C-alpha cells in the first residue's frame, strides 16, 4: 500500500491555518457587504464552451479539463486518436474547472440580466484552479475574493474601490500599502503619440522594468520589441515623470494632443477628487503610468495594490472593463472590479505578524475525565457551558491526567476544569489556566461568568 | 454565438439564496465549534490513487476525473486506445474531484498523524462532486457539512452527536425531527441468530420497507433475496418490535444468545443514558432496528435524521467506523462522524418557512443621487454610515428618482436617504422607509443612530 499524498500544487488547511484564513475571509466579506455588494457563488466547473477562448491560448492550456463520464472513448475513430491532444480534448471533455471568477460572473449576468437590479454589485469568494507549474507561492488551487459593479459608467465605482481597499487592508492590520492606479486610455494615448498605436502592451512590459534595470536597458528592450528610434525618443518624458501627489500636470502638457489620453487623465482626476470627498485621511494612492495588468482586458482605470515593508508581489488588482459580457453576445455592459489574493495577503500577515491572538474557533475550556463518576458529573456541566456560548468539550476517555492536559495544550485550549472527589463533594470546581498554570476553585456558574467575559 | 449555459446538474447561488445558505452554514459552524470541533479544508481534487476503490464500483464510475495537462495522448499506443475507456482512463487521468469529505479526511489524518492532538475532532464544510444523473433534488455539485471524532472508542462521541443535532436543528428553526439510531452489531447479531450470517445488508433493505409495503411483501422479498423459510420465521419478532422509549428489553430477550447483538444493545443503552445526563429535555431519538445506511462502512452506531411535517428524505446521517484509515495502511483508528446535507436542509426550511426575515448581508440604506451637488453631499455622508457598521451605498448615476427607488426595491434595501436642495441647506435629510413609504426629516447623526439600532 503506497502512502497517500496530496495532488501536486494543492494544500490542506489544518485548524491553525483555517482560523487565520477565516479571519481574512470574514474581514473581506464584511467590508464587501458594507459597500453594498451582494454574494454570489457559481459552480466549480463550467461547460468548456463558456471557458475556452477567454484567457488567451496559454489560459486555454492551463484550464483543468474534466473527462466525460461513462464510455468517453467508445465512439471515437482511429483518426480521432491520431489528431493530437488538442482536437482530441474537445471530443472527450466538455467541462473545465473555474479558472477565475470573472468569466463565470459574466455568464451569470448574461443568463440573469432580465431579473438583476442594475447596476449589479456582487462579491464572490471561491477557489479557482490553474494547471500552472507549482512553485513557491504559486498553487494549482487558490482562492480569489472579487467584488465587481456592472451596468454603470460612473467613476464612483473606481473611487469606491479605492475606499474599499482602505477599509479592508487596515482592518486586516495591513496599514502601510500603496494602491497604484493607471488608466488604459492614457496608455493608448501615449502609444498613439509616439507613433506606435496599439503597442501599449509591449510598451508597458518594458517600462515597468525601469526601477529594476534602468533606463538604458529599457530603451534596448523597446527597440527589440519593434519600437522605432523616433518613438523611443518621443517617450523621453515617461522616464522623468515624477510620482508626485498631483502628477497629472506634466502629463497633460506632454499628451496635450491626444484626446483619448486627456480623457484618461480627466477620469483619474475625478477619482482623486471623489476619494477626497469620501474623506480618507491619508489616501495611499499613487499614479503609475507603467501599470498595465492584463491590458487586453481593461478599458479604463487599472489598479494594483502592494503591501509595504515586505517582499511580496501585488496582493490585489483590478480595473474597468467595458465589455464584460460581449463574448457571450451581450455587448455594452461596463463594469469595474477588484480581486484580492488571499494567499499573498496571508503571507504578508504572517511576515508582519498581524494575525490577532484570539482564536475563538477553538475550544475555550476542556473538562477533565478522572473516572466514571467524575465523567458523569462533568457531563452535566458541559451543556451549561455551551448554552452560554462557550466552546467546550469533555475529554472522552479516563486516561492519565498528563495525557489529557497534553491534549488541551496541543489544541491550544486556554482553560481546563479539573473534577475529582473533592470537587464533586463541594461543588467547587478547579479551573486551571493553561498559560499561567494558576488554579482557582469556582462554582460552575462562576466559571461560566468568568469565561463568558473572555469570548 | 451560442447562449451560455450552466453545466448539467450544477447551480448558481444568487444573492437571495446565498443569504439563506450562509445562515445555514454559519449556524452549523457555530455549533461545531461550540462542541470543540476544529476546521479543516482539503483540496477540490485528489490523486485518483487516493479516491479509487473507496466508494465501490459505482462510486469509481461516479468520480469526476481530470484530464492530465499537456500532451496527455502523445505517448499512448494504438493498443491503449482500443482497450476500452476504463483502462484508458488511468492512462490519461491522474486526478479526480472530491467525492465526499471522509476519504480526504482519512488521508489528512494519515499524513499528519504525527502532529495531530488525538482524539482529533474536525469539521469540514465543502462542496463535493458526483457524476450522478441529475434529477429533482439531486445535483452534481453539493455541499457536505461533516463533523468527526477520530482516535477514541468512547461512546461519549455518539452521545455528543445526538446533542449536536439537538443543538443545530432547533437553531435553524427545525424543531420537529427524529434522530433514528441503530447499531451495526445488533444487525450482525440478528443475521447470525436467524442463520444468515453476513446477510445484514439485504435484510435491512427488505425490512426497511415494512411501513410502505407491509409484512407480507417484505417476507416475499426476503425469500427472493435468498433467506430460507426458517430464517424468515425466526425473524418474526422484528415485525412486532415496538418503538417504545425503552425498546431494548424485548430485543435483549430475543437476542439473548448473540454476544455481539448484546454488545450493540449495551452500547446504545449507554448512549441513551449519557444523553439523559447531558440534559436534553425531550430527546427526539428513536431506536430503529432496520436502519442500515452504507452498511459496509459502519461498525457501531448508525444515525439518520429526518425532519417531521415535510416529505423530504433524511437531512443527516452518520455513524461509527472502526477502520477509517486502514485503507491507507494505518489500522486501528476508530471514529464517529455525522454529515449534514445542506440542500435538503434548505428545502425543509423553505417548505416550513423557517428562514429569518433579517438579511443583514444586504444593503441597509441607499443614498439617492439627484444631481452633481447632491451626489457630492451624499458622498461625504456615506463613509460615516459605513464606519458605524451600516451597509450603505450611493446610487452611482444621476437618473430619474423612480429608477433609483426601483433599484432599492429590487435589492430589498429597506431605507433610502433623499437629498435635494432643501436637505443640503437645512442639513436635515429625508429618510424614506421603503416598506411603509413613511418619510422623516433627520440629521445624518440621527439617521445613523436609528439604523444602528436595527442592525
């Protein structure tokens, strides 16, 4: 018999991790709700017709596909087998695992658009699966927490996303962070301006490395990627743009001739103004003209969030897309969305030691089990503790006390009630504080009182 | 472009259903925690070596299998293709979707037994997937809520499961239910007694129909299933066993010669006694000698729960198994578990109208949007509402009020704050109660006060 193992790139979440992850999920969920987002859950698998072609060629490859049930191969000809795995896949598989939360959301909006109250604000917290090569910090199963508004062009949505992040992150204890913002229209305008229309993708990839590799190398890369000498010269201002609080003045001068760029700048200015009215005291937002993130997708604002004081990639990203449901034949539904990466957030919080001490998912008090009489005595107390809302258990076997206390210790149970013949006679139980070792004689009611205060 | 659709047998859960489902999950989770169970989550897919052979031949067929990534077919020979789909499956698929929560739990226990505090009490609330033919009330994706204790033989675990059910179901509003209990050892003893050792499976299937088809037909079926005339005669007492509160006296007389049956009866009597000490006022438990549920699996107590006053199958089931991890090469780990079916519970609650009115996941108050000035005015109030813990939003576009109120109505938002020029001048805002239609002039602080009380 071989030892069982986890599938590659997947993880179990034991009690300790679950308590921490639940803290993150609950905090995010609470903020989403406070902003008027409503919950949605979609199935783990979708028809491949819904998923294929939505994530590019690479994405299609990274989709986990489910083998058709029953005799999937009976009707196939020799030729089918010899065509290679790609055409073969479509003949033996009809379903795939959820790859992100956006495409299923788009499908949901299309299928329910007759009954949804628009603008529709939904949040969705579910795992997604990608057949990526597993490596440190990259898994084949991971959770996404998405909030999207669809059915309105209002820039309020962009401002609200900034607010939401300023709500969620401090609530998690992440106080130092930066929300980087850009606008796709500005990138389109720049590409236009330098005579490289439509090349904003490679432009951003190259410019993004400025901090790391320096201007000279970036210029080299731009030339390699097909930008002309002239285009690169015209890009000069991008290298010297200051990241000041009001960074738009310089940009406006430089891009004065591009209508679309000016529109993008104006949109950002409006977002900046609204954030001010919304009253964040010290907004941690920063304009970053090189920010691109899955460019093909976004049509307006683009967001990315990084935590400071840690070497961990972005913990959140999003933006505005003008054609969420176009691929399903329903054009003209605009939306803005943000996605939070729970695994990265978890890592940030671990590294900065931000998880709260209290673990109220765990047992608060354990009743010991000396012998049959003491067990029956304790059994009668147990439901009283629980009725008071105290997480409680009784040790199931009459084994050595050391073993019982060891169990409580390993389970991080802070209190143990010791019941022996003295305790049964007097009705005063011994409450042992497992951290300090201190012991007190108290009645059952007094114990309930004391522990209830700590919940 | 074809209309997108859901994969067969799967469902979306929109906001209204999510609020109700979350209520069920939260209630169950709270009870699990109060009883000292700790949370666990395992991956959606497992290596097929972990899953295959654990659920019988039918189960193996009903596992959703994931096609290997990349060129899964390149190395296969013509012969491989012609062998039929079963042997072929193992060559092109290594992973399968979770079929239940028990096998992944067993794998987890085996992989972590060095570090787990035993007895280990865990709960797990996750979806499972089965390639069953979809039909009314039967889905290919559904949630299970399991709680198990492993690593102890103590009958306390059985009594605690009875308690747990008496905690969870009333908390959900399900006050009339019955927890049916049997013990595998009694069934084994009966089969032995009537000269049909090992035939407790078919015995239970037939006897279970007594209520529906009557004694005569049951006898017919037993004979068909290979029981001798003599065996059936010896079974006579089972047809007349009364389901009294103390049903064990008759049974003890009848089965006096079967050591194993007496052991089973003694176990149940102990559970009954402990439940009494645990102080449930009116325990809704019932001994049912025909209860079997996946017999091959259970070795001691067997549970099944039905809600009364509705025609819906069992909402929970479980029992004791003595060899959870034996299949992974680690024998001797005994456990007891219970599984709650959320879909069935949902249906019961819908039918009996048990969901609470309050939907605190939804927006509590919406600020209207008359024009740019009023919008900016409202924008400044929004964060104050949220800081007070009130779920709030502002309508993003300056459209006709009717449309805005219609939105609030469809989203079930109970209050709307109307802001016009009067309101901006006086600072007294109009709070509209969407149910009664009543309007009040209040300051922002007064509104916050009023709404906070209702959370």
